[in-house]
């Protein structure tokens, strides 16, 4: 996982390194699982993902398929999550065809009550910086996120 370069603004925004799906493992999967937990609580889908373990198994697949069916955004219903392409612009609906962006949007909305396009830069940056210490982030994921932040000089 890494921070996206953005549209000439000092945005902080997360991304994953590669496409992930059934059988994938590692920090990208761990981060997607964490965001999927928020998604499933937000929409009460009846699918429970309780382990953020970094291994994409049956429960993770069930939640991603439920997300694909229940999002209002047009997404590819393939059971995978792909990286957000660069260059990246926050204020465009075309990003919402990427499931990882939708998951970050949902996390932000749960944290603030507002969507990313409704907030100025600094509150979004604070949310992105704060994920590792939000009180719910599992230690292994928090460590990986902190390392990624330090690689780009953000603390």
C-alpha cells in the first residue's frame, strides 16, 4: 500500500499496490478487509467480516460480492479490488468505479458524516493520517500504514 500522487494538491490518499482477490494475502488485503468491515457495518449487509488477517478467503469474498451488488456506483462485479489509477483527481465521479476508492469514501463518511468531495483538504488528510490510530485499526495494519506514511515523509 502507498499514498497516491494527486492532482497538484497536497492530498493524502491511500492506494493498494496490486489487484487483490481470492487467494491474495498481505498488507493490501489486510487494509481492504479493514475497510470492508466498515462497509458491512454501514450497510448492514448480513455478511460479517470479523478477522482482518490479511488472507482473502470465503468471508472476504462474500463481503466484496455484497458490496458489488449494493453500491450505487458502477463497478466491475468480478470479486476483486484493483488499485486506483494515477494520476488521481479527487473531484471526479469516474474514481467511484474503483472499489478501493469507494471503501475509502465510506470510511471518510463514517468518520465525518461527509463525503470526500464535501470536505476541504486538511480534514481528509487528517482522516487518512489517522487511520492507524483510530482505535479500531489492528496492530499489524497500523504498523504497515505508519511505515507507508513515513516513506512519504508524513507522520
